[in-house]
């Protein structure tokens, strides 16, 4: 465990390799390491001074998108292709009700962003098919529950782009119901399924979703006002691509803000990591049971697709790197 060198609350993380990672957060932080976390450079553009950078998606050490979160024009998407030396602002929200929560990409051209409901009661959905040069609003965006359903800009993992044009995001903050919204067709249509997780107030619900290529998946969350309260209400699992969800037999030890899939050995259940400020937990059986992994807590966790390196980022600029998942 180390630090980027300044006390930002890190909420966005993109693991590229054992050497390269991007971390973003409060105080207009966009931190980049190319030496395995030994040193970090602040590469944020001056144009986002004072904003909170809640998500980042990176292709390599040069190309990355960042998303700032906040009301109205504070929600923006920017892109760099030279490691942060220069940035292009691709999207700035103008509706004062808009508040972007996160984004993800299917490939280097196609991506999707989501945000809290606008005045019409529908979640904000933006889609790009040209690398972010243009972001088009969803035509028939999901309609939120009247009780106050919303999403959490907690870790950059509340939304996942899947396969070639599927995507899913999780919600909470409503009157006793958390849900998973999914689209099979690049956001043309959406369906919702209830999650077996309580969301009775604005601070509670589902915060993060992670998937395995088999169709297994997990959702984690809880109540960020009582982060140390763990249990069955803080997670759910599926084995049928999210059609049905189940409570775990043993839940995480506290509220969990971020999660990722760590592919299990061939023929075994998928493994997942979930992290929050009170610690990190692991499930080695597809989300059915959770056990302590570390007392170190973070906001975000991400796995580099190329070499499997696991990166963590969290409060006060804290970061960590796990080169290889230990086996029991």
C-alpha cells in the first residue's frame, strides 16, 4: 500500500498493466503511473480545476477518458491520447439536473455513460460510437422509481459494458428497492430486475456490479452512512447473466463500493473482489460466500486485462497493487 503523493479521495481507477494505472478523484485529480506505482504524475487539465473526477477508462499509458461528476456543467467527459499532456473536452452537460455517475466502453470507439434521473424522471444515458467525439442522449432512457431511485458515483463500477453491445448498471437510494438495469442493444431498450438488497434511504443500495464471461455476476453495496455494518444485505449473486439474483450465504464485512472479477482456475467458480473503506473481501464461489481478504479498505478495485494485475485506490490518495491473486 502506498500513495499517489497527495490526499485526494480516489473514486476512479483504470488498471492497464503491472506498470501502468490511472487513478482519479477529488481536487481535480488525474494521477498516472508508468512505473508500477513508485511515482505518480498529476496530469489533469487546468480546465477541470475544482471538479471531482469520478471515473476513468484507459486503453494504455497514452489514451484515456475521464469523467467529472457534479450538477449541470460540472459533469464532463474529456479525452487524452498523449498521457494527459493535452486534453479534449468531449461532453459538457448543460441541464442543471444532470449529474453523471460513471461510464464504460465496449472498445476504443463505443462507450456509454449514465447519470441520475433528469426532470422527466429518466436516467441520463449517453452513448458514443466514435471514440467520444460525439455523445448522443439515449432515446428511451430507463424510467426511475418515483421513490427517488438513483445511482452512486462511488467507484466507477456501477455501470459495466458487456460483450459487444450489452450494458448494465445498478441503483439504490429509493424506497426500499435496489435494481439492476440492463440493455442488450447499445441502450436502445432497457429492462430492470429487482435486487435482494434494501435501499430504504438515499445512502443505501447497490453500488457496484462485476461480471464473469460465463454469465456469473455479483452486486455489492450497503449503506455508506454505516460502512462498518456487513451482512447478507450488502451483496447479491447471479449465474444467468443477471436474469435472477440471490442473497449470499455469507455477506461482505461492511459496505462495499467497488468490485471486480478475478477469473478463477479452469472448472472452478469465478472469483470476485469487493472493497470499501472498512476492508476488502473475496468470494471464491461466484458470490455465494464472502470472506476477509484484507483489512485494507479502498473505494475502487480493477484488474488489468492484459496481465491480471489488481490495482486498488481509495481515500487520502491511497493506492495498492496486487501482482498475483493468492490461492487458499
